[in-house]
C-alpha cells in the first residue's frame, strides 16, 4: 500500500499511509484507537475505497470494489467485532460466502465437513458445527470467526484484535495456528494492543499515529516504551495512578455480599466492598467472575444469599432496581457493541439513555439539562467525536468504551461493577480509564473490577479476590498483589485439570 488516504467529511482517517507486508511473515500494526488501523484494513479487505494511493498484490496493481473481490484475491479479515449471524449454525456461518453445493442446493454433509476441517485448523475442535452461534460464549464465537476466515484458504490473513475475547487456552492455540500459517507461507497482518503478543508473534512492525504511518521496523529492535511513545505521540509516563491509603477496617461496607449462590456457577460468595476501594476479581477466565457481576446487578434470576448496601438489605430484582438512587449501582458490560451501546443512535442518546429518568419530568426530557450533562461527561472522558449527533457506531473502539462508561457516570453511581472494561482498546485510552477509576474511588465510589490482565489487577486494585470454580479462594491485599502472587494463586484447583496459564499482561 503506497500513499493511501481516506477522508470522512473533513476528517482524515488515513493520510499518505504506506504499508508493506511479506509472505511467510507476521506483520504487526500498532496504534491508538482512531489512529487509522481499522480504515487501513477496511481498504485492504474491500470494505471501503481509498481516496488516494495504490495497492499492489504480488507486485500487480489491485483495487477491490467489494469484500467479495478481496476474498477472491485471497485476502481474509478477522474483525474485532464479530461478523457472525447468531441465529445460524456454526457450519452455516463458516460456509456462508461460498457453501458447497450439489444439484444446485447446499450440500449439508459437505458443509459440515468443511466446518469441521476449518474448526480443527483453528484449534477449536470442541465446537460442534451444528451448534447455534447465539448459544456460544463470546470466546467460542471468536474461534468460529477465525475458523471462518481460514476456511477461505487466504494468502493474506488480517487479524484485528482477534485474541481480545479469547480465554488463555484459546490464545495459546491461536499462537500455534498463526505460527503454522506463517511457516506455510501466508502473509499475516496482526493488529493488537497487547505488547506481549507482538513480542511473541511479530516479525515486523508498523506504527500508526493520527492517520499516518510513522515508523516501520523489525520486531524486537525497539523497547515497549519506545513503541508506545510512537503510538501516542508523546512521552509515556507511569501507566497506573498511585493507590490511596487502605481504608479503616471499621468502615461500613458500601456493598456487603453474603453467601451468594446461583446454579453451579456461583458457590457461597461472600465479600465486602467499601467506599473509596477498588477490588479486583482475578483467577482463570470463566471461573464465575462475570456471573458474579451479573448477579449483583440483578441480571441473573433465582440467586440465593443476601446483599446489603450501606448496611441495609436490598432485593435487586433487575438492573432497573440496581440503578435506583437508593442503591446507585452501575455495570460496565463485557461487550460494548452488543451489551453497552445502541450503535445506530447518536453519542448524545447513548450517553443520556440510562439517566433519562433523572433528566425528565412528566415524561419530557429537559433538553438543556441533557445537553449540559452530556457535555460534562464528554469533557471528563475526553471523548473524541465530530459532535454529539454522530452515531456511536462510527467512533473508534476506545471512544465507544468511553461512552459505555460515561452513560453510567451520568447517574453518579456509588457502586461500579466493571467487566473487563479495557478489552480491545489502546494504551492511551487504557491509561485514561485507570486514572478515571482511581479518581472515582478517591471521590467515594466503590469499584468491583474484573480483568483478564495481570498488570491491571496489580496496578489498579487495593485488594484482589482470586476465584476458582465459582468461589473466592484467596484474597491478596495491597503490597501482596504481585504478578508472582497472582500466578501462584492460579494453581488453585490444578488437580481438577482446569489450571492453565492466564492471559499475560497487555499494554
């Protein structure tokens, strides 16, 4: 790609960008959300056309009028936001662009074999090809997305944050798959915000900043800090804010959970969370951390146990109860696209949606109050938009995540539940979110924070509760929270055959 530019209105998403990738190598593309990476791969994949510049494939000029044309040329893309159809089967999704046919009809047997082969190639043999996608977890859906791309037998494979939703075991499998594909001669374009993944996989790197390709270099020739400074265009300071002094033990807990149970996923959970405190939920992915957050927010039915807020028993029968002023609870969900935002609606509508009751009287929204509240949150979170009428779906991933957090900050919550809130966002935005969490805690908020990232637990939390098999098995406090201590804690239950390496730290 040479001198490629793309404008949206007066905004340059890409400006005079260059990229060169070679067969049999993994080329990492790095940059903040909004740096131009997504526009770059959309041009490569035939989703959008460049305004200027040229592309050469195997030395020959190409221009793709559609994704189908790019696929036909051997370019397959795995987007961070899944392209699967939930109500269809795994096999239907994998073969959807070119299903095998017999006598003019789809050959179901051949399609199933095709899906089985693609899943095996992706290291996901455990996924049944006839299962409905909507019945799979986010991690398993991501594996189907990868299998779908491999089924096209590409010569260039583009991966956009393809591991951000995966469990540790799946990440290990994907590493092996990508290294095998490299050995087979594929060219792989790998986009990730996780610096350890770049160190593990990449042969070459290109950094983008503000729509420009600012540097290309061999992997390992620059330090992580040097790479991050190229990405954000400024000096990289301390990532995590300083912890506040530990709270007095006699303070009344903002949230007191006693013997909480739900089916076989949550087993006798008891914890206390105080105002001004950030508690992390650690442990291997899938040990009940997400279910705990959903149960506390009233999403799960038929839970047992007791929940107290400020020392008073409460019955949280649904999210509408959890967010009431008397309780003041908010949940930042795992998947911003499907659970956190209404993508076709405006930035303003998304930010004000949760707070409409407080901004309305007799069913009429106070436009002036809504505008003032929205502008305050946008300033607080430094949301980058062309205006509050811009659709949320057109924002970068980092700015979308800020909207998800911002809509709940409109409610001034006293108890904040976060489900892996930095998944798939860049280092600069992560740093802003870490600073925000500490600022909210210092102002009196109580924060329960699930993360799949070691560094976040170590850097952000006053205490970490390590979960295994739906129960809290260990508590780490203050200086006890180290990477080594978390690693040792993950050996819990190893004899059950479920122990494994956690996701490593990410930038």
